[in-house]
C-alpha cells in the first residue's frame, strides 16, 4: 500500500509530507525506487546496458551516470558481469542487478522487498553494504531475516498475519 501497488482499505499513510493516495503522480519517478520480490529485468540487455537504460529513464547522464553506476557496480560486485546479458546471470546476480537498477534512480524513498532472497552469503553482504550507504534515502525493507533487519534498520515493525 505504501508503494502504491495496492489500494489502501483503511487508515492513512504519508510519504514525504503527502498522503499516499494523493501523491503527485508526476513526482513518483523522481523520488521512488523499488526492487520487487520478483526479478524485473530486461533479459536481452547486458548489465551495463540495463544500468544505462534505467539512468536514461531518470534523466541521469554523462559523468554523474558513470560515477553513480561505478559506485553501485563496485559495491554490488557486478563489474565482472558488466557485459553479460541479464538472462545469463545466476539467480543471485539477477537479484543484485534488480537492486542495482533501483539504486541507480538515486531515490529519496527506496522499497526493497526481500532483496537478498535466493542470494548467496557473499552477495548478501555486498547488498547489505550498499543499503548501509543509502544515507540520503529512506529505505523500507521487507525481509524474513531478523539478523538482516537488525543490522540494516533503525526502526523495525513486525507484521503477523
């Protein structure tokens, strides 16, 4: 509901001073990044092409695009796969690419839904390092891993049923 993918049935949710149901639609792409639980990739683009494509959608170009992309790809250890077509990546690297695409947007609010699901321990650590670097954004993380939540989050809410 907060990510505006489901209708709010009751109560009130606010993001950045706006009620979610009244958030200016033209501003959504400027402020939000999202990594869904399912991998959403352009399977025939390379890792580098995917990152450039997302940056172009956001209007990020030139030196800024390259410096942001370099930081994300180094932190998530994706440089080795720079020229690999997305459909040929391992499951863990596909997951990292999905997170990298969301991070490429330089969002003010980042939604991460089970970002380390199916990811090996080394990749999990690199993803967690990247989330920790997100000092200028609010990160809403859903996870079943309490150790991950405790390590990454300032505030934790536990939902049951």
